[in-house]
């Protein structure tokens, strides 16, 4: 029997067994409709997240900047993929179960957010679900008794159910991430998804902002501040001990002063050399010029001293003659007077009886040279005193400079310590401010992930698909109708098939024989 004959047989069976076919079609369709009516409804809630460029995308964690670090280029896709991985993490599901309870996840209430809208279908199926749950619980219990299955806590069952009910999609080429969650109740789906987003926001902020950073940087900043104050005090004490404001400034000032003093010393030495040369020339010239100049000379004039001694000599001669008449030759008085007379006579004889008289005056050139010599000697003494004072001053400043150079290492070390502590304190203070900002953002739960669409309340169930089930049930009913009609006509089908086989085996036989 070929396909056309088979189709003819099936249509013939439907005509002959149309009541049975209609019964089978109606019965199957009724079962399908009852199944659709009794099938549990599943509702879906949708939410959308927008991942924008935020602080988490363009800033580093403050602890990452406390030392040397290598910048790492992170793409936008990696960031969104990381957010999706966090959304799909088990810890979020566990926290949702912890907040709502395992009973709420496993057996959510049937009422929607609006008390006037109630899903009555699920209410009608409560007894069936309870019976199925009781049966499955008994099965699991007895299976656990014989170690065929392991007991699963309700929390684990709830987490497993949420894992299957939650779907995260999007973000591949877009900044929008879509979340879908299915549940037996629309209000439960909405509430579970809202709780899920709340838990995610807390986790996202906590992951991107470390809570311990602020306390760490506050402690480190205070410690560095105390060390900086102590180092500055040591630096100030060292400067006070040496009377410095700044060692570099003091050294510069000393070097400038030493240069100035050395320049003055060179000038004074040049001046001293000039003064000595002038003094030597003046002394040499002074030796060549007479102190006085002869202005007049008179010859033949008596000597005033001789003229004065002559009366005294006469008196002594008279006294000698008197002593001769009075005293003997050995008498002491006579000898004394005679000795005086001899001595006076000797002196008188040595004096010139006549000598020339000269008149002289002061030589002004000699006098001026003497004044110049005196002035040069005074200038020389003054210059020498200045030179001595400047040399002493220069030596004192050089000693001070050597002392500064000797203490430069200590002060430089103290200054380096102050600079390093100041730089570290500034860096940690900046990181403390960043941590404070992160702490404030964390407290307010502000991040770069925004909820574009809040979890929706969709009252239209996503399962079962009534149209698809009805179409499939209609096809199944038709197949059942055709099958029942064909089954009722199975004997006829066997006979016709045998007849067709006979005809094929004896093509020259007559048709009347075949019919008989």
C-alpha cells in the first residue's frame, strides 16, 4: 500500500468512524485545556542596570598609590563583565535568601502588590502543590534513610531555585545589563528582584571601596604627623643651637661676607703698599733736604759766654791774691781757691776770643716733608689696624664656615628626614581624603551602577504559553482522532493490505477473483 492509498484509507476511516474520531479529538483537547488551566503560572520581573563611567572606573584604590605601581589598562568590557560576574555570584543569592527567608523563596505568596488583583489559579492549585510537595518530601525522606540521597537544607534549595530563576543578560556591546527573575507570584518576583538589587548595591560599593582604608590612613597620617613634628623640633633645636635660620642661606651669606672682606683686604693691602712707598720716598727725600736754611753770618763778634766768665775769673784772681796774704801755702782754703782759679782759667782759655755770628730759618720743604711723613705713618698705622681687623674677621668667618660645613651633614640629614616625612604625610593625607570620600560614598551607597528600570510588576504569566500549548494540543487531538479511527479500522486495513499484496504478486489474475 503506497502513501496515497494510506491517506485514502485514513480519510475513509475518519468518515466511517467519525463519532469515535470526534470523541478522541474532543477528549484529547479537553485534557489539554484542563492541563493548561491547571498548569502552574510563572511570572517574571525585569530590571535594568546602567553602568556608567564613574569613580570606580577612573580612580585607583588609595592603598594602591602608597608605593610604586604599574598602571594597568582595563577595558570597558572587562569592567562590565566583572559586574556581571558579581551579579551572578552565589553570595548575593545567599544574602537574598537570608533576608527574605527560604520559605518565601520556595513557596512565595500568591497575592500581587495590589490587593484587588489576586492570582486565583494558583490558589486553586494549592492542594495539588501541597500534595506533590508532601509526596516529594516523603520520597526524599525515605531515600535519605536508605542513603539514596543526601538531605538538602531549605536554604540550599532556595539558593538553587534562585539560581535557575535568575537570568543576567546584556552588557556585551552596551552599558545596560538586564536582570530577569521568575517566580510563582508577580509580587514575589518583584520583591525578590528588589531585594537582590539592594544586596548587589551594598556588595558593589563594598567591593569597590574598602572599609578599612579610612582607619588605616587615619592612623598612618597621625603617626606621620607626630614624626614630622618631632623631626621639625629636632631641626629647629639644631638651628637654634647654631643660630641659623637656614644653613644654606647662612653659608651663602658667610661666603658673600668672606668675599667682601677679602676684597677689602686686597684694597687695603694695595693702599698699604702705596702708603709705604710714599713714606719711603718721603724719608729718603727728607734726608736730602736740610732742616734749616742759613740766612745771615757776621764775623768778629764776642762770645757772650766768654764775656760772662771774665768777671768771675777776675774775682777768683783777687780771691787767690788775698788767700796768699792770709793763708800759708799748705792751707786747704788757699789750695781750694787756687784750684778753682786754675780750672776757670783753663776753661776761659779754651773759649774763642772772637767768632762769627750766623742767622738761620726753618726749611719749609723739610717741614712739609716731615708733616707728610707723619701723615703717612699715621695712615700706615690706620691701614695696618684695618688690615689686622679684617684678617681677624675673615679668619673668624672661615672658622664659622668650617663649623657650618662640619654640621652640614647633620642638618642635611635632619632636613632630608623632614622632607621625606612631609612628602609621606602629604601623600597619606591625600589618600585619607580619598578614603573619606569613598567612605561617604559607601555610606550613601553611591556608585557607577544605576538602576534604569526598577523591578517591574508584570501580571501576565510567562509560562505556560497557552497559545503554543493549545496549538500543540490541537495537533495531538487530531492525531489521536485519526489514530483511533485507524485503530478501529485495523481489520479492514489488514485485508486491504493483503489484497494489495496479492495483486502485486499475480498481476495477470482477474479482479473478480481478487474481490471474491
